[in-house]
C-alpha cells in the first residue's frame, strides 16, 4: 500500500491535470511509443481513475469510460485508496528540484535484500547470491561492471547460453568479461536506471510540464533513457544524439535512445542540456554523433525564429538580449548559432536555443512519427504527424580535426499570464534577460612523453537568469569540462 502511495504521487507530479497525460516526461526506461503517442498505454487506466480524463476510449466530445484492464482490476480489488495529497499534487502547480527517485547503484544489493527478506526467510546465502540477479537486471545492471560476474554466473547456472541478450557472454571468461566492462563504462553502464534526481516544473491547468534527471549518466549510451522532456499542451519536445535506424536496431536486443546522454541541469522553467561526447567512446561511432531537437512545427498555433545578440571577445561568446527587427523565416534551411526558436500551443510557450549552427529537417523518420489524440472544436481528433528536427551542423573544421563538438540546448518554458500575454512578450521579457557565456579555450599542445602528446580541450557555459528565483538561492547554471583527449603525433 505504501509503495502504491509513492508511485501514485510520482505519477500525479508528472501529469498536468488539464491533459491526463503522464508519459510525456523524463523517463529512465522509455520506448518510442511513450513519447510519440498519448493513448494506448496501460497507465492511462490509472490516470482516468485519478484525473477523470485521458486519451483512451474516446470517440466524441462525450468522454466514454475506458474498458476494464488488469491494472484497473488490481486497483479496485485492493484496500488502497489514493490519498488527498495525490489529488493536490495532480492539480497544483509545482517546481520540484532534486527529488530522489531511486537509490544509488552501489546500494542496490542491500536495498533489494532488505525488500525481499520478509518474503524469503528460508533462503540461504547461496540463494540470496543467485536468485537476486534478475532483480539487478530489472534496474538495468545486466552488464554493469559491478554486477557482470553475477550475470555470467547466473547465465551458466540457469542454462541461458542462447538468451537473446546474454549469448555473447558465454564465450568470455570472468576476468576478460570484467576487464571489458570496466574499460568501456560509457557503454556497459548506460542501461542503469538507478541514481535518479528528478526536477519538475509544472503549470497544471495550462498543460505545461518540463522535467529532467539532473546530471544522470552523462556521456554514456542511453539505453531507453529519456533524460529530459517538455510537454507543451500535449505536444512532446525532446532532444536526442544519434538516432535513426542504428538506434532503432539497438544493441543485443536493447533499444537505444541516444548515442550519448547529455549533462542536464534544470532550474525551474529553464533547462540546459549539454552534449559533450568523450573522444574514443563507442556510442557516437555505433549510433551517430549529431544532436537533434524534435520541434513539432505544425502543432504550434504560433512560431517564429529570433536572432540573439552575440558578442565575441578573446574566444568568449556572450549572448545577451535579442536583436531588434531580426526575426527570421522559420523555413530557412540553415541558421546561425544562438537563435531562439519560439513556439506557442494553447496557453503554453517554449523557446529553445542551440550553441551551434542548426537546420530544420522534415524528412520522414520513424523516431518522429507522432500520434496524438486531442480535442479540437468540440471533437476528438487523431493526429498523425512527422515531427521536423532541429539538427546541429558538424563544422568542417572540427570534422577535419576529428574532434567531437560540444552541443548545448537551452530550453525555456512559460505559461500565458498578465506578465506574458503573448509569445512575443514571453520572448522579449523572459528570454531577453538570460545571459549566456560560452568559453572554448584554444588548443594548448604540450609534450607529455617522447612518443605522444596531448591537447587540453576546455569548455565552459554559464546561464544567468534573474527571473528564476531558484538561481538566487543556488547561483547560475554552470557547465564545465576539462577532458584530456589523446591526439595522434603528426
């Protein structure tokens, strides 16, 4: 019962009451269907019971009750009743920061054992060692370096040599397997679903939600993880590294969302997603390097492109304010760095800005085939739409150096109010006060030994926003990297 209370609270937290949708949110284990459609999900039964609205089983303005499901039968035959605090969480606006959603990886064994002890009192030490392994897999730790030996041992004991996900392990000894997992952590640790810190900004009555996991698994391959997402009156917006058929195929039967996770920092209604792949990592090689943001152009009631004011001084770029009368056509194929893409849907606003040059591509793509049910003119309609993507352009100079680009996406959301009565007012009054400072130090080559040399690649971006009250308490958003990357001797 206590677990149901916790789960229901988290679901209500990520559900704008206007929509009855909770799947358009950050998720540690997602599938394409969870971000591309708002109907056909098991959880919708619960949302209908909780909020009285969802996108399932509706054919007209008169919402009909959805049919019986296993989840509904389970909830209605237990003694559980949703607490009043759950309804308050569903209805109220909120700005939650750093909400712990799960335990750290290192505590997994202790946490699972304490949870299972009341049920399996007769288990021996050998039983605990062997039979708990599938629970570790449920946390995405099947190839994690700390758990790989237990996975290999369980495979041998249970005869799983031909399992779809495990068959390659039968050819490797325990020492070789451990070495491989430890030397490629950006791949082997990418599936973990633990250690989550959730940040949520919600305007429930307007249907606005911005959610993310703070600094979750950066640079690692994202196996089914969606580290941030914006729900703008039911329209999903998110970013992704790599993608296409290579991500769709995945690896050993596991789906891949991104070739490398970004470092996420969110303060209230502003979010920074910084993609900084590590040189030599397998993710960009296997699943693609380019970063793209999914921008549902046709779903916006209003949208336009506004150039920001950029000042460059000694390798430091400062973005402050907007260029007057510098509104650009949204259909332009290529755009400069630091241009605001602004959109409005219903009473919700969103503006995104990329630190690199980008282009709008609308070619058909399975990653972007959207299916939505929405109310329009008093009737329920089903929309089938291919979402255009804002794709960053890989600079030719960087490509020649074989150096991976750092790509940052800044996302700002807001709801219609007396302060921001229009999209133009939101952009002028909200986004024009944000100051972005980007510093990329030039290469500094130095001899490390006789046979090789290394180059230091420092990158720092700082976001200051006087409108955000959380920044007064916690300071500006700062991202910094000092990766030391090997380069070949010329």
